[in-house]
């Protein structure tokens, strides 16, 4: 009988301690979210009503852009008709947010005439430019100053012809430019445009601003071209990135923009951990004072639960992109109370068994069988709440729900594989049950009944 109790107990201990040693040796740690790590977040909303498919397409494009920026574990989700983008750990938040929301509507327009930098306003407001109308659009330098204006014919090509785009430094001019290749059909379309506008200027327009207006010097480009203009390295890289992953299907405007410094994130994490540690210490002191040796069981169980949680969270972060946020920390803290409740339910059931005249030895197993039904019912309520929150909410609430649910499942597993076998084994040991200060019998206010 004792072997059946030792086996699950040793297994869970080996899993907890071994898993903790393994992730520490591999230097794998939990990935921190935006509120703990610092970074930026923005809520983007379409400028007009669009169907769900359009929103989903925009989310996919934004996710590709963010991945290309090298942002670790971004969180991009839909909230109604808005898109929530969280970028933890980004250093240049302004640049990152600009790239995320840039529509990148690239068009090619033949130049009708070149105008002075200042003069009459554009024939059509920029926000109302349509592909079938002639317009006057500005050319700006890197500081945003207007350095020229062009009267442009209707659009002859759009950015959909572009397959890939890469920023590079022209060795002859020492200017940054963007080299692009076209799609299969795009190559013939580009050549047709070149033939019609040979020795004429064609403006390359990005988001209603003329990036450059080169003169077409060839009638055949073989599916390759160059966009040059007043580019810096950053602006050339940003343009190449948005062109590579396509234009957003609808213009987006930022509703809210939030930046969190790394210092503030560390302060929040430190405060949360201190609060958790302080609360946990007080709870454990009370449990050990009240239940004696059984309180030590609760302490060891919580420590082992922490050893299991750390590797799980670390591995999920490495393999599935799970980020630990402040709301997730709160979910873990709340779960500590649920776990302690499970111990209290079991220990109080043991007291009831003792009051009915049974010995400690005979109570530990019988008491668990009756307590476990209550523990399962309580944990199921928490688990159902966590699942519903996960399915029906977004953002920080989902983080709270996930870690609460994960901790609740671990509580059930620990109750069966650790708490039950350890208490039963201790209840059969006279040295533990009869100890003068920390004995189980003293914690339960009963005789040990070892001889029974």
C-alpha cells in the first residue's frame, strides 16, 4: 500500500524539481508582456464601415509587419471593429506604431506638369483623392517640408504588382532606395506602362505623397524596378517593409496610443511580486500555526506548484508565444487562495472525522475522499469562470483567465498526486503525529491512534 502512495508523490516531486532545474540550466524564462516589460500599444479603427473579412485581412498584414520588425511576442487582436496592437519591448515606439498603421497605398501616376513648391492648393483634398481623377500632390523631404508639387494623371498601376521590396544603399549616389520585383502579371503591366510613358516622368505616390518622379528610361524592366527619393535608412526600410507585405485594405486611424517604459514595467512587476510574497507568507504562517505539520504540507505543496508553473509558463512562452502580463500575475495570486482553500477543506474534513471518534490514521484517507468532492466542485467553478472569461474577453482579461485556469488545473493535480499521499504517509508515522509542537494530532486536536 505504501508504494502506491510513494509513486505519485515521487513522480510529481521529480517533475517539479527536474523541470525547474532544466529551464534554469537552459536559461529559458517566462516572456514578459507589455505592462511588465515596457513597449507600446495602439487601438486602430477603420475610417469607414467595413466587413469582418476586411478587418481580418488588416490584422494579418499588421501581424506580418510586426514580425518583420522583430518584435518578440506581439499581441494583435480584434476588439469589435477595432484592432488592438501591443508591442512589448520595442525601443523606437513611434517608428513601430507608424509602420503598423501605415496604409502604404502605392500608385504610379504619369506627371502632367511640375509645379513650384508653393502655389494654389491641390485640386482635390488628399483625403478624397480617387484613382480616376487628376490631382496635384506634394513631394516632401525627410523633415516633412514640401519641396515640390506635381499635377498627376489618373493611376495607371498600383502596389499590387509588387512581389518583394528591399531597401539598399546606392553605391553611386550614396542615397537610400528601394529595389522591388514585380509579380508575374505585374512585369508585363509595368513594361506596358513604361512603353506608354517612355522618356516621360511617372510619379511614385505613397499615401498621397510623391516619393519620387523618375523619368522612364527603358521600355522593358524585366520585372525589376527601383524607388528612389529623399529616403533615410529608416524610411527606406519602412517603405520596403510595408510594400513587401502589402497595403492595408482600409485606412486606419489610431483611437488610443499608449507607451509603457521598461522602468515602469519593472516597478509594476516588483510591486506585484512583493505583494504576492507578503500575502503568501502571512497565509503560510497562519496555516502552519493552526495546522502544525499539516501546514508544512501546504507550504511544500505551494512551493512545488510554483516549481511546476515556472517551467510550464517558460516553455509556453518559448513555443507558443505566451506572455506573462500583470493580469496574469494577478490570476496566479488569486489561484494561491484557491489552492490554500483546497488544503483547508481537507484539513477541516480531517477534524470532522476526529470529532466523530476516529483516529488520525484512519481519518486521513476517509477524510480525503469526502473533501475531494468539495475541492473538485470549487475548482470546477473557478475553471468554468476562467474558460468563459477566455472565450468572451480580450486583452488583459484573457491573460488573467488563462493563468487562473492553468493554476486551477494544477491544484486538482497536486491534490491527488501530492497532498493526499503525503498526508496519508505522515498520518501513519508516529514521530510526525505525536511530535510535541508540530504534531498532526496537535494540529487536529486529537489523539494519534497509531496503534489502531
